[in-house]
């Protein structure tokens, strides 16, 4: 029985990738999308958690008690 100790090369690679990531000039640009939440039916400024990429955006409803997550096509 032996215990293998792997080097933390995955962690190192991740750190390098993060260090090389370009600095977002405007982190708030496109961070919200005014739309109708399919979860609660309200007009909301949905939080864009991923995208637009540029066709679809992953959105989260900001309303307390809803928090619905969905993907919406953006044009
Ligand atoms: Zn909602």
C-alpha cells in the first residue's frame, strides 16, 4: 500500500491562466439585461452570469424570493 502525492500542477496552471487573463476594461458592460423573468413574470434587470456569447446569455433573476436562472437569446 502506497500513498501517491501528486504535484499541484493543475493549481499552478490555473494560476498562470488567471494571471494571463486580460483585464476587463469595463466589468459592468452588459452585466445586466432588462427582460421579463420567465420564473416570476416581472420586468427585471437580470444579472448576466455568462455571456452574451454573443447569441445567448445566462441570466439570473434579481428578485428576492425568485432567483430564477435561465438562458435567453440576445440580439
Ligand atoms: Zn424572477
